[in-house]
C-alpha cells in the first residue's frame, strides 16, 4: 500500500473551538504542519476535549471550518486528526497544501521522473503524484475504507443494525428483489417468496396464496397484479368470508333485474368488474360447495353467468386466491372440492409466519415507524429493549399485529423513545424470554372444551359463522359441522 498523504510545513492562524461543561471555549493557535487528514498545532494552552472544531484561515480562500480529534500532545504541539469535510472545504485545504509542495512531477519518495503516472509510482510503488489535479479525488477514494473503519469503531450495535438495515433496503431496491418498495423482507423465506412472485407474475397462471392471518397475502396478490401485463387493468379484491353466504354468488357473478326479491336492477358482479385485470379471492376456503362448483366451471371455460341470467359471457381475468386455512385438510374432510383444490394449487406461494423471518421483524417495525413518524413529522426511535422485545415476541397476528403494535408504540412514546410497554410487549417479552413457548397450533380447539369454544366464538362474533370460524381458524363448512354436531342454537350462544 502506498503513501496516501503528503504533509507540508505552514503557518496558519486558526481558532480552536469547543464546548466543555456547557461553556464555549475559543483559543487562537497556529497550524505548523498540515495534511489532508491531520495537522500539528502549536499554542494550545487548555486541555482539549476529544472532539472539537478548528478554523484555519487559508490565504486566498478565507476561513474554513474542520472537525478534529486530538491524537496526542507533545512538546512540539498537538497532533490532531482532521475529519473529512464537504468538497469545497477539502478543495480549499488541498489548494493550500498543493501550493506548498515542491513543483515537481517526480515521485516525492524515490524521485522517479514519470509524470504520466496516475496510480502508484512505477518504481517504488509509494503513492502518488501529488501534483496531479485528480489527486484529491483519488485520495478520498483511497482512504474511504480507512475512514469508514475509524467511524465504524465508534458505532455501537444499535447503530450498526440501523446501517445494515438501511443498506439492505437500498440494495433490495437496486436489485429489484422486492417487488415493491413497501414490501419489506430480506429473510431467506421472503427472498424465496419474492423470487416466486417475479417468476409467476408475468404468466397467466392462477396462483394460490397460503399463510397465516396477517402474513401479507393481499400485498402479494397486489404485487402479482402490478408485475403482470394486466397492471393497467383493475385489481378487484373480494373477501369471501366477509360476505354472507346467501349474497356471495350474486356479489361474485352479478344478477339480472328481478332475479330475486330486491334485485331491482341488473348488477355486474366482481368477476365482471375485474375484466381485463386480476380478481383476488380472499378466504377462498370459506366459499360454499355450490360456489366452488361455479368457480371450477369458470376456471375451465372462462365464462360467467349472472344470477337469473340466461346467457353466459366471456371474462378475461386472472385469479389469485388466498386462504389461511389448511385447504388440503379441508379437501380430505370433504369441505373443499378436490378438483378445485388441484386447479387452484397449480402455483402456490406460501408466506412464512413472521416469527420465522428473523431480522425482518425489526426491519418491518422500523419501516412502519418511519412511515408513522414521517406522516407527523416527528422523530421517534425504539429503545434497545423494544428492539429485543420485537425479536422475542411470537407474533401470532404476524405483520398486521406488528404494524398495530408499532402504531400503538408511536402514539404512547414519550421523549422520542418507544419502550416495550408502549407496545404492550413488556410482559410478553419477559415471559417469552423465560419460557419460550411453542408455536400456537392453528386448528380446531381440543375436544373437551370444543363445544364451549364454539359457543364462545359465536357469541363474540354476533353469531356470524364466518367470523367465528375465522377466529377459531377453521373453515366455514367445518364450523357448520360443529354447530350441527353439538346442536348449538343461536339462543345457546346468547
Ligand atoms: N412484507 C411486508 N412488508 C410490508 N408490509 C407488510 C408486509 N406483509 C404484510 N404487510 C402489511 O401488513 C398488513 C397485513 O397484510 P395483508 O393484509 O396483506 O395480510 P393477509 O395475509 O392478507 O392477512 P389476512 O389473512 O388477515 O387477510 C397490511 O397492512 C400489509 O400492508
Ligand atoms: Mg387478507
């Protein structure tokens, strides 16, 4: 490695300024030797703190301000390190140094005369032709790693996390790995998901999205739409569990005037609304058998028929379906048609639960916090304990739960800092650390308390079967089966 720096003798009046015990101190000193990264200062009488400002007056350029650090003191004066400043200041500094160099194109170390030299000297390999105009730039480039290293040594783990996080998100954007800047993830599982999205999006294949509640199924459906040739067309999302079963068919396929009581005018369904675009059928595990058959027919011939209609019409849509249920199990148990399952299952993307996404938890939390803070123009950060609590929590509600907790933390924070308690993560954090709990098992409740759980879920959801089923993480047909099995009536549930 060659020499990167050249030091010249000088005699620059400078003011040193620093703050100690809330008092501002100023002292006039002389810079006796100067290079781009350091100086020898004489005339200091006080005890300097580690960091201070020094303002040399450069002939022709006037006063410039540099930040500096004391390296050592001796009888010759104080040796200081100069931190890199803005480009203009560095140019002024270099202008002064260059003006004091002996006018020669020879290598300053071995005297080798070669002014075509741009890199290290051919003979001694010591750096560099200081006379070249490009020197300052080359010097800055060459010392970059060195300076970075010095600064890294001063960072704590929290800072380093933030930097890695920042670089990760920038890299993701550059490499277009994430389909959308709002779609966060650098864990192995999410990178695999992004790769699948990019692969299948431009095709016309139907896609089935699986994953627990709040893992980003809708976000994935939107990304599939945005990365497809249909992006100019509509994206229509239907939550099949939120629409009462009796209305679902009319809602999806539309109806003709007079098709049923209340059908005062002909209405287009969601299939037609999505023509030319993407139809996202959320909670597909909840659709009743009759509609399963109709959906299967559509997937085969791409024709729909409105309720009460006499003819069918061709619709050009791509179907993306999602569920947080175990469809395979529902299929075996008879709640979901096998032929429809296989048709939808031709390309499946499984979204990993948040607890399996490693540092994505913290990345996502920071992403949400940044968004909330930017909207209100406030500066807020997580405490170290909060970051740890975010890592430890099991996140049964996945990304949605995380977003809600961060929102809560943002509202409850004081002094610009979110503590675990602000997110209601405190107890959880302690107990999780003390007794790591196994993953919560989705599925029907245990037999002994089954009837009770079913009644309670119905009660808590105003007897809306789909919502109660969702709470118990079972399919709507399974819920009906349980209601029948235990002979539960609405009055029982009250
Ligand atoms: N990887 C991610 N990056 C950024 N935001 C995300 C990510 N995953 C999910 N979200 C956000 O979390 C929330 C829940 O995501 P989404 O609605 O897509 O989940 P879901 O799987 O459809 O949930 P549910 O099964 O409950 O309908 C949304 O606000 C979404 O924007
Ligand atoms: Mg959803």
